[in-house]
DNA sequence: ATAAGTTTGTGAAGAATTTCACAAGCCTTG
DNA sequence: CAAGGCTTGTGAAATTCTTCACAAACTTAT
């Protein structure tokens, strides 16, 4: 989150930003900003603030965005397409090296610059292309079986759009995004407005 | 999250579930489960556990899922399409009452069961259809201007896919989903593996 | 009906996170 | 170069969240 805003400021040519400015920018407190950043190092200059451009670079390094990550997308549906077309994705060094589906009607079709491949080749390709990240955009019922396969093939992180909790060994990172759940959160907020002390 | 698993158990015909069972099911502790649920009421039976079907119903009520929420989708791209096609969306009572874009090439096109409408009609339609929730899937630069417009028209909650922090009055709920950020989190986890005590 | 075996709900303890507050440090001005 | 004005970095206090532990309560078996 810090990185996103810092890059925006950097793009506008702003050279420094104080913790106060950053805090109001994304809805937190100056103390929080300073504590967060201090846990990775001492980036600011007293009396002046944080150097926007330099701090951006530092954060990119911390996040491991200096290198290229090879990504496979599993499930040639709308979600995968949205991701692959998304600039903020390729701009960060995430390169799609394969798109997979098990629907014969989709296999072989053009899909952006790639062709949709058959899921049976998944393991082979993951190993050959050295992909470490997988985007999972398939039905919930199929998710766990596919996860087991790709982990064996060498995948180490999964961005999961299937509405299912995945069982993985502890050395595998999983981030699950569930759009229905996000909307349910909004429904809750709308339903309980006023009862609470104002949900933001 | 609780609701998702309880409905799954319910579908399998399971009548009760203990906090212990629920905890292992979605990776937390029994104490956490009991504390969480107890903050909304006293649903369990001692010696037996929680009644799966009844608790599901209670949670749906708490989340405000008993009613129909009318939703407008702004931006007739892949993300909006993915959402509208998604069952977990309509099944929860979220009904799409309009899809909007400002691209003349898209306006009037068929889009699921709806036609893509012109953004200039957004305010009028939101008021007329009494939509309270908006899904924002448009470029970051346009996001704030659109948000200002739809809030004036009566929108009270926003699911935001634009990579931008939205400024809204405190009575408006916003949930921002940023796919690039999720991937950056995975990149960080991969980069810092072993240094930490094993990121889950 | 009683006893044995579970499991909840919840105060209290413990851990983690956030906020406070201020010394130390940097820049600018005169 | 010294003084005044900001802003960071960080211990300590305050708050919030999680875990512990156990009495109360329910079910089942005999």
C-alpha cells in the first residue's frame, strides 16, 4: 500500500513526504506510518520527511519486485483474463508463462499472446518454465486436487480465487481472494450502520 | 468465512459442529471460534456443539443477506463480467440492475442479460432503481470522480477494483480489492522465506 | 436417575498492536 | 555559526486481540 502511494507521489514529481502527509493520504496515523517503516529500516530524514523516490525503490526491493516472477494462470476464464490484461501485473515483473484449462473447447484458443494449454501438461510446463507462482481461477471442487499437483511440480505461492480453503504445507504461501465475501462485508456494513460507531 | 464453511457442512447433511471441528476446518483455534461467535450471540449447545443449519441462518441474518441488494457495475470489462457470472454473487441476493461504461463501442452491447448503458445515465438510474451498492471496475484516474457522482445519487457501499484510495464520507462503506497488491504480498513471502518463522 | 464424558461461554492472563510523547537530528534563516 | 522550526525514530503507556482455563450445562450410557 505504501508503495502504491509513494509511486503516485513520485510520478507527480514530489521529492519528500512526511509521515503526517502519508498518513492522511491513506487513512492512518503518522505514528503508524513511522512504526511500519521503521521495522524495515531508517529511511526518513528528520526535519524533512521521507525521500519519495528512494523509499519507493527500497520498498520494491523489500517486496522482492526487482526480479521477474513467472506465473501460470489456471482456469482460462474471466478472472484470469482480467489479471493478465492488467498493467499493474506485468509492470511489477509478473510474467504469465502459461494459461491452462481442462475444457477442450478452450484448449488451443488464443488468449492474449498465449494459447490456452491443456491441464495435463501443467506439471511438465511448471517445472520446465520454472514458474513459482500460480493463479488459481477454477471451481472450488477442483481446487485442492490441482493445488496438490502444482505444489509437487514446484509452485511455491498461490493466488487463489476459488471459494475454498486450501490445505498446503507450511512452506507454501497462499492468498485467497473471495469476492462474495467482500460483498458480504459490505452488506454487513450497510445492515449495521448506525448501530456501530460508523464503519469506514 | 464461517458462513461459507457452515453452508458446506450443511450441504453435506452435517447437523452439528464443535468449535474444535470448525477451527481445524479453517485454520484457527477453538477458542477463537467461540469468542468470535459469542460476540454475536449464544448459538451453541454445551456438550454438543453448534447447530450447523440454524447457525448458518443466523449468520446470514447478521450479515444482512436476507434481502435483495441492488448493485450497479461500473466498467464493462473483464472484472465486472467475472463478478456478474459468478454464482456466489447472485445466490447471496446481489442483483445486478445495471452495467455502465463510457466507451461508445461498448454502450448498447449485450452483456449477460443486460445491455451496457451510458455512464451519463448513471445518477438517474441509481436513484430510480434504488441501487445501494456499486462495483467500481474502471481506471484509477477516473475513480474518484465517479465515486463523487454515485454517492450523490444514493450509493452507500462500494466494492472498488480500481487501484486508488477513494475519499468518501464516513457513512459510505468502501472495500478495495487490489490484485497487484495481493501478488506483491506473495512476492514478499517468497523473497523472505526462511528469514521469517514461515509465512502461512 | 445418576454418573461419566463432552463442549460451550467467558472472565482473566498473556501477547501483540497501536498510540503517545519526546529526545535527537536535520534544514533554513539571519 | 547559532537559533528556531520541523520531523523522525523509538521507548513506554495504552489499547486491542488472542489464548487459557474452568464452571456451567447438555448428552449419552447404564
